[in-house]
């Protein structure tokens, strides 16, 4: 009897040893939609999970191919989107640890799915900052322009392409990680007589500001989470972006913050070298000269609504000041 019992125990142990743990869940990326209001370009080399208001809605492959998604948004308000590394949430996708969020972006989404309704989220590989800002691109249509289309690239002519624009496109929204970037414009037109179907019209990598050749800088950070850029036309004076200067003198004894069109002026002015350096703050009896873009369509002058406040937000003074291309306007605070 003892011998039979021993054999049964050995057999049970053998069968137990043959049992295998359940294999881990296999990652299956969701397909791209045929039409949508959000285009994701995943350059992170990570498999990602997209969440809307912390609810998972899509699994995205590590491919950098365009991934189009339609997110219903009848009210067309701002939507909180976040991306998580699949490897960090695969054990419980419905309850992601918020401290592990990879990227997040708050952006208004259209209820439509036309190409003009789409916003693009360019997802980079760095995870130094999970926040994304919004770049708005405007490519005005002018009677004197050549009608070229333009592709916009990040940081170099071989960098990531973040937008393709035709004349007349306005407020094309691009989600980018916080950071400093240069934009590079590649111009082209359709040509059915060429093998590629297009005619290449070259690149534009720099602009002239204050008689100096400088890059097309874009800076996005906590103090400048949104930036609007007017894309230059090539080969013609029509559609060029003009800049003027504003010299602000603080005649009070205390530091002040300067605002332009409802935003801190550092969120609006051109940033030499891509650094804000708290430019909105002017010390008592100090002054600073800002370079401001003229973003009004087909104009070389525009009016900025200026305001000065104390550091704790108390109103001091406001005024409308005209900024003219290549000229310097003045505004005195405390007079």
C-alpha cells in the first residue's frame, strides 16, 4: 500500500512539473481608422497605449507610420490625451499608474474628420518631460505668391516631417514634446510629367531678423505651451513674415510683467536661440527690446494690446501699440 501511495505521489509531482504558466498576453496593435481627427506619428520606438481622460482607447505599434484615429468629440472642446509605454501598463491596462505616463497633450479636437480638421501628435523618444505643447502653423495664400506646397521638418532637412501644407492652410495644430526646435521648409508643386509626380523648389532654413540670418525657432515649455508660426513663401516677397521691435521701459521702482494680446510677452516674441529667460519680467527702472512677429495676413504692421502688471498680477497700465516691420516702437510703463 505504501509502495502504491509513493508511486501516486511521484506521478502527481511529475504532472505538476509539466504544467506551464499561462503565457503573457500578446501585444496586438489596433488598426488605424480610415478617417479621423487625430494623426499620431510615433517616433518613440515604443509600443504605446493611448488614453482619453485616462480611459484606454487604442494600442499603437512602434512603427512611425501615420496612425489615424477618430475620437468622437461633439462639443469640440479640449481633450486630455495621454500615452503610456505598453510594457509598463500591460498587467492592468485599465488602471495605469499616472507616475509612469510617457506623454500627455491637452488639445481641442474637431468633431469632423476632413484633412483640415486633423491635428497631428509627433511623439518623440525622449521622456525627460511628459508634457506636449501645441505648434500652430499658418501658410497664408497671397495673390503674388507662387502657390508652392510646403513640407515642414524638425531640426534638419532629414528630420521628422510634421506637416504638409498648401497655400491657405491656417492653424494646423501639431503636438510636440516640450523643448526647442528649428523648422525647415521644403517647397514643391505637383507635376504629372515627372517620375515622382512633383517638382522640387528647394528649401528654406533661415530667415532674416534685425539684419541677421537666424533659424526658424520654436520653443515650447510650461511658460510657452502654445506657439503660432507663419510659414514663409519661397521665391517671392509675398507671404514673407515681417518683424518689428518694441522697446519697453519700466519707470517704476518695482519689477513688472509685460503682457501682449493676453499672454505673457515671452510667449509671443521671437526668441533668439530659443530661450525664454523670463523675458516678460522687467526690473524696476529697467528696459528691454522685444522682437515681435507681424502675423496679420498680407500686412507689414499690426497692433498689439499691451498690459503691465505687478508680479502678483495687479493691474498697472495697458495700451494698444502698433508694431511696424523693421521699426522700433516704444512703450513706457509708469508714466
